């Protein structure tokens, strides 16, 4: 009988951490839930916020977009930096900081005295969210062994479905029974519980060899992303991407990001190793997630107006109508790893992308009298599609990088998602606004000339003008609905086209991702005690044995 050579390999994950890994995952889901919950609540509250005081704060269409986008702008700009800080100073510390800042921003937003204050406090919440998102995924990768990571990521992604399910219903209940600020104040007790759980249960982890800091790279990434996202958002606000206030920040952002890439390629201590993008599993996954969120985020924004403005449902009813989407995403996310094991990541993600395109195409059939069951089926399929895409691409990104770079890897993935989402809201929102304005302006002759431009900005603005006109304004309701539906149909078709491009990216560039089972005649060799401690399964993701070092 042979004796093993070399000293025994110590466990990669301490036993005490390994035993409580599922409790840790629950804390991570709870922390992520705070961010998702707030954004899904806000989606059903936009109509209330547009109402005059005291019911709302009289926010215009532009101010509503900025209440959403100020968060996105700061969140996207700081994600990459937050991931780097997590890898360097400790992910637990970064997560605790992010949750605390998010809670403080929520409390301030609840008592905003004007749309401007709400926009500013949403930006504070964006700072907190930027530190929460990459840290949760980085901690997950550090407390689970490779063979359990797909399952854990599926559960982590399922928490997004939980937030999407709870958020709209909670938001609807709060809007109908309390003042609008309660949609933000509800975050505070959740934050307190999350902070206690993070402090007591989470282990701290960081990159053991982070190397020297790259301050220039960090500054360039922040400036470049903020300028680019600001230009995108501004273009959506103006419905004109040729305006100087749009082109200058966008071009400036692109120039700075090109400078960032050139600097990182020359640096001997780069903030991110750009060779990661040469790996198909990484590059195809982040591109796919950007495209799918581009397609879906803009549609999510206008679907709230379809349900509440065109169909006349209240905030609570609209929240309940979104439940099939959330439930489907939550349930299917938990099973996504099994589907990928059987059919491969490429096939599963391609099907998901095609389902997204089909769902967005289905919006073309929606009108003011579409049966509810049709809407619910479409939303359910949309949830299934998202669940078939998010967990596999997240696994593909995270397992293609060294574990010690989990924070920056997660941040890059989420940055692509946020930039894609911002582009979706801006570009698709711009298309929606332009088409609506063109279709409604011929029907605004009854509106005083000084108020016509504002009345044509959105369906909410038109309906508000109709209400001010009294009985004479009733003639505006049907044209407003028809103009919105026309604009929504064209926007949905554009979104479907983007989803089809995403499907092509997945088909041609994403690896298969199925686990390879060793041939039977290799098993005696694999079980041999003479195997060195670093030997890996042929084609497998890492070393044999749960407690071996990768």
C-alpha cells in the first residue's frame, strides 16, 4: 500500500464557516433583498409621487426618471470601486458599510421635502447599494466549495425574485394606507436586522495578495462610468441623443474609459486584469447580462404605466399583477443549476434569451382590453426567462475568475448589468417618449397653449391636463391611451430585437458549461492514494475532494 506524498492539504474553508454556510447565505440574501425590495417598491409608486402634495410630491416625468436614475448613476459608477475595496479591506466590512449607508439614505428619502431632495437621497442609497451587491456574491464564493456554488448562486438569484414579489405588493399596501414616504421608511427595520446578522454571522475575507493599489485606475473608472451613464440618462430625459449636454458627457466618459483600459494594460499592478475578457465564459456572460437588462429594464419602467394609467389599476393591484413574474423567477432560479447540468449553460441561456424576446414581442398584442390571464401568462414566462439567464451567467462569470478576485469580478458583472439597464431606461424611454409625443400632440388643441408641451410629455401628464380641464378633458383619455399603446408597441419590438442579439452572443461565444463525468476506467486512478494533492478531475472545475485547495 502506497503512502501519500507531501504534507496533508489543509481545508480551504474553515470547518466552523463551512457548517454555517447556509445561515451565511440567508444573511447575504437578506442584505440583497433590501436593495431589490426598494427598487421594486419604487416602480409601483411612480404615479403617486407624480401627484401633487400631500398625496405625493408633484414630481414631473423628468424628476421621476431622475429619482430612479440618480440611484443607478451612483450605483453603476461605484460598483467596480466597491468590489476592489471589498477584495482589499474585507468583504464583511464593505457589506456592513453598504447596508448602513443604504439604511441612512432610505430614512432621509422618506422625509424628502421636494423632488430634488428625493433625487439626492436616492443617490445616497445608490452609494450603499454599490457596496452591498458585489460583497454579497464575493462572500458567497468564499464560503461555498466550487461544487456547491451553482446551487448557492441559484438561491442567491432567487432572492431577487423574492424581492420582486414582496416589493410591489408591499409598496401597494403602503401607498394605499400610509403616506408615500413609508415606501422608504420600511427599509429601516430591515436594515437594522441585516446589520446585526452581518456582524454576528459573516466571516471576513479578502484577497491575501492584493498588490499595490491603483488609485489612477480607480479614479478613471469612477469618472468614466459616471460620465457615460449620466450622458445616457440625459439622452433619455431629452429624447435626443444629439444634444451637446448628452454627447459631451457620453463622449467624455468613453474617452476616460479608453484611457482606463490603456492604463490598465500598461500597469504592473492593474485594478482589474483585462485578460479576464479573453475568457469566453467571462466576456460572453457579462455581455449577455448587459443586453438582457437593456431589453428588460426599459419595459419594466413602462409596464407600470400600462397597468396603472391605461388599465386603471391601483398601486396594490399592479403589485399583485406582477407576482407571477416574481414567483416564476424565484422558483426556477432554485432549479436552474439542475437544468444547466443536463442541457448546458449555452443552451439554457439561449432559450432564456429567446423567451425574453418572445415576451417582449407579446407586448405588441397588449391593448386597453387585453384579458388579465394573457398578461399574467406573459409575465410568468418573463420570470422563467430571467431565471434561466441570471444564475448560469453569474456562475459562468464567478467561476472563470480566481476566488480571491471575487469582489472585483462580481463588480464588473454588475457594472455591465447596471450600464445595460441605464441604457435600456434611457434609450427605450426616449423612444417611448418620442413616439408618444408625436402621436398625442394633434389631440391637445383643448389644452391651453402654454401647457401643451408639458401635457404631451407622458400619458400621466396628459391625463393630469385632462383632469384640470374638467368635462372637456374626457375627450383626451382615449387618444392618450391609444398614443401610449402605439409607443409601447414600438418600444417592445425594439427591446425584443436587443434580446435576439443577446441570444446570438450566447450561441456563438458562451461555453457549454456542463459538468463532465470521468470515464469509468479512470476511477481507480482517481481514487488512488498516490494522487498528488493538487490533481484535478479531467475537465472538472477544480480539485477532487471538498477540502482540497484549488
